[in-house]
C-alpha cells in the first residue's frame, strides 16, 4: 500500500473497531434490540484487521465477538466498566467466558476448548485457574496490536528469527532453481511442502528461499536449527507462535542447518506453511517436499557476477578476473558485498579485488586454523632440481586451473580429481613447511596450518564435521591448507574389526573426497611416508620427498640464512656445512647465535655459532662429533 492508502485503511479500521466496541458494550448492557436496529459496522477497504484475523484462523461469529470484547476492555475504559456492571462486581473490569456466553450472539461452548482457534493459536489466554466460566480471559498483546492495525514480528520470536530480504545479485544456476521451485509450487494443490536446499552455498540457499518467497508475496524469516527446543512443550509453543506469525505476516520460514536432527524433524511436523531447510545435506522427513542442490557459482558464473557487482562491461574486464574466479569460491552475496565496497574502480584493478577476496574469507578460517605469514621465496629453498621442478608444477596447476579445466574442457570429463592435493614427506626441518610458504607467497594466498589433533574427535561423525568446517571456510578464502603430521589421521588403514575402525576409514575417505574437490591447494606433511596407506597416496596429485640436505646443500643454506643487516665476521661456510643437520636446525642455530652476538655486543662469528650449535645438540640429545665442529674456533 501507498502511504495515503495506509492512512485511509488505518482510519477506517479504527472506526470499525470503535463501532464494534460500542456494539458489544450495548450487548453487555442488555440492549440487543438497539444493536439490531443500529447501523452496521462501517466497511473497511480490503477488510478490517478483525475480519482478516477471523478469516485466517477460521473464527466463528461468536469467537470474533469474544475476541473483540477482550480487545475492547484493553482499549476502551467504558467497555471495561460495562463488564464490571454486567457481572455485578465493581472490580471485575475483565471478560469471562460466562459473561460472553450470556451476552454475545450465537454462543457455543467449544469456543473455549484448547482445540478451537482462540486457544489453539493463543489469541486469548486463561489468566487464572478458576472454573472455565469464571476464569479471566485476556487477549494476547501481539493480537491486540494487530487488531489496532499495527503488524510486527512477535517480540517473543525476535531473538530467534531473522528477516531475510531478496538478494540484489543471483547466480544464473540459482535463478534457474527459483524458477523450478515456483513452477512446482504452482502445480501443487496440496499443502505447502518442505523444500530442502542442500549443498555448499548456504548463502545461495538463503537467497533462493528469499527469491521464492518474494515471488509468492511472502516475507521470509530464518531460524537456526540449533535454536529449536528439544522439549516437547517448548517446541509446541514455538511452533504455534511461528504459525500464527506465518498467517499474520504472510511469511515463510527458512531453517538454517539440520542439527540436532530430532527436534528439527518434530518441529517440521508441527508447523504448516512453506518451510525451507538450508543445510549441507538433506535430512529424512515424514512431511513431503522437494530437494534442490545449491552450490557456489561455477567460475563462469562468478565472472558474470563480478561484472554485475563492479558495474562493468563484461568485455572490458574479460580475463582480468579469471584468476579471482578460479581461486575463490564465493557466493553471489559475497561478490555483491565486495562490489559495493569497491565500486566501479574495482573493475580496473584486479589486484584490489583479489585482496578483498582474501580479506573476506580470513575471519572465518581464522577461527579454525593457524595463520602462517608466508615470507619465504623460491631463493630460500635449497632442494634438488627434481623437487624444485615439482613445486613449480604445483604453482602452475593453481595458476592455470581455469584455462585447463574450463576452457580446455577437462572439468567436463568429471569433477573427481580436480583438486590439487600434495604430500610433502621428509624429516623435520627439511623444508616442508617452508615450501608451503613459498607456494602461498608465489600465488598471493594466505597459508593456514590445521592442527589435526584438534580436528580428530573420538566421537563418531565429529571429525567429518570438523573437516567440513575447515574446507568450507577454506573454499571461500582460497587459502593454502597445511595439514601437519598427516599420518596421525591418515595412517595405514587396518582391516575393519569394529565400528571404530569402520568410522576411521570413513574419516579418511571424507578427507580424500574433500581434497579431490578442493579448488585450492591442500598440503599434507609427514615424517614417515611409509606409515601412509598407498591407496591414500595414489589419490594425491603430487608427492614431494624432501631429502636430508647433503654437505653442498647445507653450505648453500648457511650462506643464505642470515639477513643482510646481520653483522657477521669470519664465517667459514664450508666448515659450517660439515654439521650434519637439517635446514631447520641451521635456522635455529643461526637465530640463537644472533642473540648471543647481540648480548655480547659483537658480530655473529664462529664462536657464537659453536655455542648455539651445542644448544641445538642438547635439544636433539645427540652431541656433534669433533669432526663436525673441528676448526670452528
């Protein structure tokens, strides 16, 4: 309605209420004849709030009058006084069922029963435990305001329900899903179904539900599944209050999540109307409905969304955002948000868009994994040529995924195996983590270490949930995932002897599945390659063995370990290279020697390095031989 139409309706509704109060007041005074002879209640364009309420909940004429009487004692002091006079008690300025039975037309006892609309939908409530005929009746405040023309979400539901607006931007595949749902709903003649929207794009699922609701002329509210009460009484109260709001507000419900499953299933059975469930997977329900897969937009769809969000000609930015679309799996809503922040300038600066995508996903992944600042570059790695070549191949696979998978058509041959998973094997300190840093730095991506001890759970099914959270967050932010000590979870799978063995294998299979579908780079590290199941190794695209450095490689590491600003004196790199240690040990010794030099006020020299090396040997519980340190000082 326009503002003027709203004002006209409000005035007419108010006049209708006043006339109704006057009518029931006369009935209470025993003037039924006057009521019959008086003029009818003035009409309200489109119907009064009372008429609409009566039609929505199927109220009989007597129930409508009873509801009007209960509203009147709250809004009209004269009507409250009339109740007291009719009951012969000065303080009885309230409604009882006995009073209504005796004064109002077409009375029926069933109106007060719990199965009739007045009490079933909590339009009125019994205030005390007196006999039904003498118990005080009070109209629910939410209903009272509705009759007065003020419509709002019940304050008891406001902490639980979130309004969802129609999206400004939608992926093409999601628009198609909206059209499918609308067509199927229009062909249905039964009660509205439960529509399950599953997949990895929870924002896209919400957008689809909002678009469908808007097309149907409904408002959409979202309820988190974890907020559905477990107790039957509380669940029933929530179901009743929601269904009442569904009618009063012309609304549909979106339930976000599907856990815990049992309260969700009971709640869905309790409520009527159109209900959406948004979750990664569908849940079994007795109530009928449809199931629709909703995943994040494909790279080609994302490029179109970026052009819209940045208000740019798609031809003008063609190619500039290919890397962004290939690296980050963002929902249409995220793309729209970045576009609003950057404006048209973003269309001319793909680096700005890239950084905005990184920043967007960092908050979510920060809760699940440890960020590592990737400072190392290719020159910091000292590895044989074969290993360096494989690392460069990994970087190339990430850079050119869109061209190979989409433009050259490899993705059309099947989605399995398109993820880029790598296994780095070798002793501690041989450069596995540094190599992951180098790749992240080269690709301008964030690097996150996943603590497997925090991911693995003794409770069946929890490990998969934890892994899902990690990968879902990583998909959005396009990060490099580093799973340290992978053999803790992915060791050789034994013969299944009990349920725990079976579920352990399920956990491994789930991780493999997510790695094969992950559009970023997932790196697993292990000190014990032999402990990993060969079947697991075969499903990884790259395996890089990090060897223990030989003397020439150690000398190269020593020559590059000190920043140029560190004061050094008399360092003999050939002698230092005789120390039989890994690159990680060398970096530790160099750092400790720098602190020793800072404390003494001199440069880093061989004496400081010898002292630091002895400290490192104590950690390893293996002293260095005389041959390794001969001639240092």
